[in-house]
């Protein structure tokens, strides 16, 4: 079957506190708020964060009437971030260690995971 070509555009997570989430992704990964939509009745806010020079974005949705963390079940999904060529994996690891956000390390695979304020895991992968 000949399908039209696609590319990843964004991934959505729902959070309890929009400002806390945006601040986390900025401090942990250098992402900035690129676009924001607020519902006319203020029932939700959608904020896209990412890096201005890259097409992929993380969509952060905050529902006004859901101020608590979401139940992530067994949390068997994650977002994977690979360091750009030439960037130091050890330096990134040390930044995240100092932030106290590393939740799992797998030295045999050369990766580790951090956890955001809402319980989502982000895999950090060295440049290869």
C-alpha cells in the first residue's frame, strides 16, 4: 500500500499544573513554550513546548477541573530524548542528578530516566 508520508509532530501529556510542567521541561531540557491555546471558557490550556529549531513538540494539556495528578496506570510508556552529537551525556546526567529527578538508571544500556512532576518518565539517550 502506498501511503502518504508522515512525520511525528507532537506528543501529548496531561498535567495537574501547567506552570510547574513548563518550568520543569525548561529547566531539565531547555524547552521553551512555543505556542499556547486557552479555551474560551478557561476550562483547559494547551501549551506546546520544545526547541525552536526542531519540529517535534511536547503538548502539555492542563484541565481546569482536574487539579490532581493523572493516574498513569503502570506507566509503561515514556518519551525518549537523545543528546545531540557532541553534547555531554555525563554533564546532562549531573544536571539531572542535582535536580533530584533521576528515577531509574541502566548503566549496561548506557541510559537513564528522569521523572517529571506528574510522574511521566523521560529516557535520556547519549548521542551515538
